[in-house]
């Protein structure tokens, strides 16, 4: 009898501890997954890169994940801070830990298997193991087979200036999206790399993909296509541009199948 009572108290205490967490998240990928596995009720604040899901947008913001301020995070009285690779300055994270707040760091996934590993780890850390496994199974079912190579060639432009652009090469989420849809990524170097005007003209993509925050900051699709750096590209002259949600086109999230489907649909329109 005493053993049963002890087990009940222990399980109750563990459940109370989990639900009593006050979680601050720095990194849109983490926020997307935390809510997707049903742990959103533990979240008290997010960073400005956390644009998904919609129900998280009413939460307080603690700034941009790469430029966190300890004061802003601590003002939310967190017990746990989840940070994505690249979050904050080291001294800020050290300051947070010095107050007794637990800070958990997660690598940024750039491959599907890494996305699944991140989902599993977050499920373990937030006591949502069953939901995490279910989400992984769902994504495995939703992800299409990789398409056969097409004749379409494209570039993903992360940012642009008068002198050139920053494009997504291999080991990036845009490259994964191109791979699933059979589109040739004309940027063949790893990571995000600068391209000057001459390099752009030489590449001559059939169409351009860009994140929504970049396009919106320049005044919309028409203004983006009129950038001097893109002036010599027929894709820009005819504004063959797909504007994608920034989080799902740059970050690896639970909405990966949605991003692939959006790019596939645009490619069909181009045929």
C-alpha cells in the first residue's frame, strides 16, 4: 500500500513539474515543433523568428534569436529556455544560466533525418514522447519521393543589394526543397554564398525563389524583380518569382511537406 502511495505521489509530482514549466523559445524551428507536438501550453514567450504556428503569435516576444538580451528573456520568469543553433551571444546564454534558468541548446537541422532527431529530442525534453513519434510518422507518410530531375533551374535568393545577392547552396533547406521537386539548384557551394551580378548572369535561372521577409522589406514582388542586381536576368524581367513563407523556406520545420508542395505547384505553373 505504501509503495502504491509513493508511486502515485512521484508520478503526480512529475506531472506537476512538467506542466509548471515556463518555456521561452529562441528559434522559429523550435517553436514550430514544440507546438506541433502539443507542448505549446508550456510556452510563455517566443522570439521574432517564430512566425509559426499562428496561435503562438499572441505570446510576448523576446527579440530576435540571434540577438537575445538576457533582461528580455528573464522578464518572462522562465524555468527553461530552448535555443536554436546561432541563438544569442555566448555571454548572454552564460548570464541566463547563472540565474539558475535551464538553457537547452539544439543544433539547426539541415537534413530530414536531423529534423526527425530534433523532434524526438524535443519530445523527450518536454515529456511529449508519444506525440513526437506520431509527428515523425506523419511526416514520413506525407513526404513525397524525390522527383526525377526536370529541366528547370532556379536560385533561392536570401537577400539582395545593388552589388549582388546572397543565394542558398548545398546543405540548406532551399536545396532540400529543390531536390525533392527535381529542380536544379544553380548555387553549388555549401551554405549561403554571395553572388555578384556577373555570376548571376552566368547562372541565368529559369525562376527565382525568395523568402517573404526579404521581398516584403523591398516593397513587394514587383520591386524585388526590379532590383538593379537582377536587371539582366530574364527571370527577373518577367518576374518569374515564387515568394515563400520565410520560416518554411529557410528553416526545417514540421511544415516541410507543405513547402515541397508549394514549390512543386509553382513549377507546374511554369511548364
